[in-house]
C-alpha cells in the first residue's frame, strides 16, 4: 500500500518509515524490564533494548522481536506445532484468511511464525481496539502488521468503521499487496463451537461493487483451523460461561490482559494449524443464487464445513465426550482412542484449572448460596463441553 494513501492511517499497520519512532517509544516504556523478566530474556531489559535498537523496518521487528517471543512461548508452553496447507500461498498468492479463534494473541501469532519460518510473507492481522489500551501496546501491534478494528456502540460509528475496515481489506487483498487474517467471529470461541458470523461476511462485502460473486471471489477467502491439545484459558472460559448463565457478563479492567498472559504462559500441549483450500468460484456462484441474507448464511456454512473438517481432534476431545456421555447416560457422539494415562492427565488438568474458580464462585456473595458441590458440578460440565463440542 503506497505510503501517501492517508485514508487508512487510523487503522493500518505502521509503514517502515514509522518504525524508528515506534522503537524509540517502546524502548523507554516503564515496564520494559518486567517484560524482559516475563520472557526470561538473558540480560534483562538492557538486552531487549539493544535488540529493539536493531529494528529499522517492520520485517526487522517481526524477525528480531516477534518471532523470538513466539518461539520462546511455544518452546516453554507447548509440545510443538504442526501445520498443513502452505502450498496455497505459492507464488506469493494473497488471501483473506478466515480462521477459528481460540486464543486472543497466539492464534495469529503462531500463523505469523509458521509463515516467517517458511519464507512466506506474513499476513496482516485484524485486532479489536479494545485490546490496544496503551501507546506501548499500539506500537507493538502496529509494528507487527496489526490492523486496528474499531469497536463502537453508535450505529453510525459502527457503519463507518466497518466500511473503512472493509475497504482496507479489499485494497490489500485484491491488489495482492498482503494477505489478511481475521477471526470468523467477534471474539474468541469460548464454548468449543466454531461458527462464522454472517455480519463478518456482510462487512467484507460492504466495500465491493454489489456483485456478490465478483466481490467474494476478489477476496479469495481461505478458511483456516487451529486446534490446541489443551485449550488456552479453558478455566477462564468456563468461569465466564458459568457467570453468563446468571446475568450479562461484564469484563473487569485488565481482564483481557490477564487472558493474554494466561494464554501465553499456560500449557497448550500439541498445536495443529491447517490452511484449507480457498473457497472455490463455483461455491461462491452457488451462494449468489440465494436471496441477500441467505447467501451469506450459505457461504458461512461452506466456510464452517472446511474449518470443522480441518480441525484436529485430540484425545482430550474424546475423553471429555466420553465422560459427559457416561454422566448423561447416553452413547458418545464419537468414540476415540486414548490411554488411561491421557484421561488421568486431562482430569488432573481440569481439576487444577477449576479449583480456584470453584473457590471464587462459592465465596462470592452473589453465587455462594448455590453450594460448592453444585458449583463444582456445573463448572465441570461447562469445562467438559468446551472440549467435547468440536465432536458435535
């Protein structure tokens, strides 16, 4: 995208010419030493500052900072990453990547790392501005090819920000300037059901000509699936779903940051990412035959089928389903092979994640009357469904 194009300045990633100023701000951040300690960087903040000083372009920042950070996280909190489908990026082909979303930061970060390791141009990443809570975070995000998605409650502001984002996505992908990653829904999937929101598909077409077939083909949508052996923030997700059953869930200040840090530091086991075949012109043509709203519904179904078929099912998914089936007196939806040791590991993990949440819920004045046994049982049920639902 030419640097003289200013209409996207409020949301686009930084240009190379803006990196030196961004680095200058980052290196003076008051918590830079704490970040170095969290990442266990030898030499602490001084080493991190010296590395930042070597970054003069976006590629430098992604190579020297982001790739190193994600490598560190994965080496300490996972049993490795496997992937398929890189061939769809052959010859520099650019796509709109629509992916399921399980972790706030790691989903796109791992995809970026895979592309970087394999000498494929990294994508730009759509991120909600609710996560950009300081100048430091904005500098890190926009230096790492992140697009700022404006969240708003005003209908007019929602329309204007959606149109701007839609135009930007189309500009980048249709011109074959950059691929763009965006989650298939607003926010992470918390209950294990990965479903594409029709509103998202409507948003990406807003900037088109009005010809559904031409507009969607121009974006060359590529569905992608990420699956973790141990779901990032599974305990926190169960907590949110538990509270949401009783009243509207309201996030506390700093809750997103806590989810980010928990997702980064928690054990994830094995991770698999699958880039699937881009949506075919014939599939878009099929959807175009439906009425306006129905065509988005049908396209969403096609995207969902590809994500679901590409989603890797781990022993934990089958274990959770088997436990639920036994508790509910029914046959499992699907049976899978797993060892007794794997089951014991999963049950220990569930107990460890839920123990502090059960304590919190029982001690809270609002929920304490329900009793520890009932709270424990309901939280376990929610937790198990998070893992079992991908089988349904």
